[in-house]
């Protein structure tokens, strides 16, 4: 795993954790929703990025069948 992927994972992990922690602190509901959403969006983005890379590899292999 590269450094950028490690940072990406750390940011999404802390986003979800802070979202859960801020949920229980009075007056921090907005920040809770914001951090939790940030963490989930980053996870979904990473999954879509992986799927796009897989699709690109499959498409290139199909084109090399000549």
C-alpha cells in the first residue's frame, strides 16, 4: 500500500470515528453528520475507483485478443 492510500484510509477511518464520537457530544450533531458523511463518501469513492481500474484492465485485455 502506497503512502497516499495509507493517508486516504486514515482520513476515512478518522472521519467515521469522529462522526460517531461527535454524535454523543451535545451541540455537535452537524459536525457528526459532516465527518460521518465524509468517511462514507471516501469509502464509496475508493470502491468506485477500484472498480473503474478493474474495468479498465478487463477492457484492455479484451482488446488484446487479436
